[in-house]
C-alpha cells in the first residue's frame, strides 16, 4: 500500500496513493459514516483548478484526489519523488470500490447521466458483482438544482441506506457536486465521470497500450474531435509548460489559504 499524502501539483493537492490505499480510505469512511469526497483527476481536471481560483479552492477541500492520468502520476514522481508505479484510474477505482463494497455489504447510490445509462450501468455492475447492493439511483436533470430539489436529493440518498455515492456528471461539475454535498451526505462521494459510460457499455475505453503511455487523450480526441479538440490541444501543452515551471522553481504554484468569492453551482 502506498499513501504518501497530499502533494502540490500546480496549486492542486493530489494524493500520492495507489489503489489499495484509496479504496481502504473510502471503505473506512463508509463504515464510519464520515465524508470522503473523492475525485480522480487527469490533466484536464487538474487544469480546471489551475485556471479557476474558486474551483481550485473546492478541489483542495476534497478529502481524496487520486492521480487518474499518467501525466499526473509522472508529475508527482518528478516534482515530489513519490515513486508511484501506477496511476489510480477512475473507472478502475470505481470497480475496485464496488468489489469491496459488495464484500463488506456497503450499499451504493448512483447519481448522474440518463435513466437509460443508469439502468445499463446497474445491470452490468450486478453481473460483475452479484452481491453488490445498489440502494438507489437518480438521473441528472442536466441543470442547476433549486434549493428544494437539492434538499430532496440529499434526503433521497440518505433515506436509501447507501453508504457510498458515485457521481457521474463530468468534470468539473461532479467535483463541484462532491464539494457541495460533502457535509450533507457525510459518506464517501466518488466523482468518477466517464466511468459511468464506460461500465454501462456506452463508451469505449482507450486500448491499454495507449493508457500505459499517457495517450488516452489522443484516442478520445480521435473519437470526439469537435467536442474535445480545444480541451486537449490547449490544455495539454499548457499543463506540460506549467509542470516545467514548477520543477525549475521559476513559478510557485501556491495553495490558497482562504476561500475566494465564488457562486455556488449546485448542479444535478
């Protein structure tokens, strides 16, 4: 098990952990009924925090941020000598957490996506983990929630008996959700993004060889060029340049000490 604590990557605190440590922290929090807001960040997720001070503050309030992308792992090893041998890939983290939840009888709740997606996701998860208890699921409204809708959703999740909530809203909405619902739910919240689509069979994952060498972005860009070209062709070079600046001590990426002003964006 590897858990070398939170490390500053461009002003975002990333946990230098492996799968065993991450799942262990999530399951322990589930048993104790305490918050453990978790996100798996690749380059795009890190850069959403780098470029937005308010969102960077939110990210740094989460309990656990794992290095989802290989370039994030490489940067942790370069900057902080963490010696991580593998990333903690969000879709795999979801499956490993579900496996442990099934073994330890911890019910889960699925939030996000469409009704069709959630139905297919539930079927596939139960095929893989027959003992997994899915206490409830709720599709996204794909808009900001009213205060009454927010309270209703909180009550639904709590009344379901779930001990872990998985959220698939896409980055950065799911991280905002994990931040805003953290105290109200008081249980692990895992923001896992595309994992819902992958495990529902609605989206293909990149070949393992591309994942190994940090080229998953290229695979996704080829499949969805119109939607993703700005994200990858702008953010990836910027991320690389910023890591070099941090490594060479030419730019200090400081951690915010207090919350900047920002509007709450309760999305659901």
